[in-house]
C-alpha cells in the first residue's frame, strides 16, 4: 500500500516538472502560438457606388465634348466677323440700289428703276437675316452708315455687276466655308440665301445693261417678285415655291411701278 502511494507521488511530481519546463521555454511557447498576421500599409481601394461611377463618366464625356467635338475657335471668330461684314455690305447695297433706282427713274429708265427697287428690297432681307443670326449668337450688330456714289444708270449697272460678281465668286463662298467649319447652321442658312440670290441678281443686271446699251430698256420686265424669306428675285411669274427657301409664292413681295 505504501509502495503504491509512493509511486503515485513520484508520477505526479514528474508531470509537474514537465509542465513547468514547457511554460518557461520561450522558443517552445513561440512554436505553440499561431502565426501573427499583419495589415498591409496600403489600404484597400474603396468601392465606388453606382452613382459615383455615373457622375465620373458624365464628367469625362463632357470634357471630351468640349475638347474633341467643339468647333475651331478661329472658324467661330471668322464667322462672327463675316456676318458683321455681310450685314454691313447688304445694308449698304440696299440703300445704294434704292438711290440707283431713283437715278434711273430720273433718267427715264422706268424698267431699270424697278429692277433696282426689287434688288434693294432683296438686299434688305439679306441684311435682316444676317442681323438675326448675329443677335442669336449674342453678338453686337454693327451700326452702318451706308456710303456710296451715284453716277449714271449705265455706270450704276456696271457697279452693281462688279459687286455681285465679287459676292458670288469670293465673298460668300469664303464666308460659307468658315460657317461650315464653325458648324453654325443658322449662319450657313443666312449666308446661303444671300449667295444664291446674288447669283440671280448678276444676270438681271447684265440683261438690263445690254438692253440699255441697245436702247431696248422697254423690253425689260415691268414686274418683279421678291421672296420675303431669302430675297430671291424673279422678273417673271414665280414658281409655286421659292427655288431657294421653299417659301410659298403667295407670300412674295410684288414690286411694280409706283
């Protein structure tokens, strides 16, 4: 009996010594611990909401439109300058042709006076169209004080032909090119109306000059029609609709002798 108690005490002492040894060995303790985990220095990227993605996409798209799809600044500036020049030119032409009409009437050329009266009305429409585009663009419309010289009817017709030739061969083609580059549809419409109409005016003046030189003025038309939209001018019965603006002929301005 005593022997069994002694053996139990020895066994208990051995277990106690073993446990004490394990607790005092740092290397053993470290081996028994789970590995440490460290957080990375760089934080994980934040997850964006759907709205934030949409907002950024919209902002990027807007910037692309401003930079990539905008009209060239030079073309926009040129178009403003060209419209101002066209407005000035057409305002002057309207006043000048009205004066030429009076001169032709004074010289006894009623038919030529009527032609100048019609073209004066036409140029006034062009000027009004150009002015409307400038105002739509928020630009200042220039103040015009027409300056011109009235000579004989023959000289006046020659001057008119020279002016129309310049407009249809140089001025309006150049203006239309700039407006197209600026992607300004209103400017293109207004400038094209004038350009197409001046192409009608030139042969009317040439026809009148030949008639004057051959003493056949009375063979010229005594009635003209002017489209109120584009200024297109007809020296005979007009078509049902204007060939330039498609305006119904019922609205045309009739120019007859006073």
